[in-house]
């Protein structure tokens, strides 16, 4: 990722920090450590019947449940660009920048921020940290 940023190519950091409630989970500060400029994009997915992911159970069924929805809508919000290097020069830490971006994205979606991380979410729901082990 650092190499892509040095080449000034587009780098997409999908946080995946969502839950099925109107909350935005805490972000990893990695993007704020590596990027100088970011454009936050908030994506809201509306599913009328079935959620496309499961915390427990067989992950192979996720796509089937997603496909069973009669209509799926996506709401996309492109937020104003943020000059991360200027914020770092002013003394903001990567964690502070990540929290600021979390606040902006949650505001655009009409959601609330939470201090829970993706790892916390999976620990509570499924008893593991959300990383699948392949054998």
C-alpha cells in the first residue's frame, strides 16, 4: 500500500467497519499514517430482507442470502477531500485523524460513532477476532 501511495495511485482502504445498526465502528489509523490526501466515501446499503453476511455459521452461504433480496439499494456519499499531511503537521495523531474521519462519515450517513472495533464486534458476536483460518 505504501508503494502505491508513493506512486500517487488510487488506494482504496475498505474499512468494513459496519454493523447492522446505525453505528460506525472505530477505524484503523493505518490510512492516516500512510496517505497525505484522502477522499472519504460513505456507502450505505439497504437490504429489505436478508443480510448478506453472517457472524456465525457458514460464510459460503453469505452470497446466497444476499442474492435472495428482491431489491438492494446503495447510497453513496463523497465527502470533501482531507489533507492528512497538513493535519499531521499541526500535531494530530493518526488515531485522531481516523476518529475525525469516522465522525464525518457517520454524520453523512446519519449514524452514530462507537468506540468498538471490528475485532471487538466479532469477539462479542462470534467468539473470535473476525479472521478466518484456512487449513
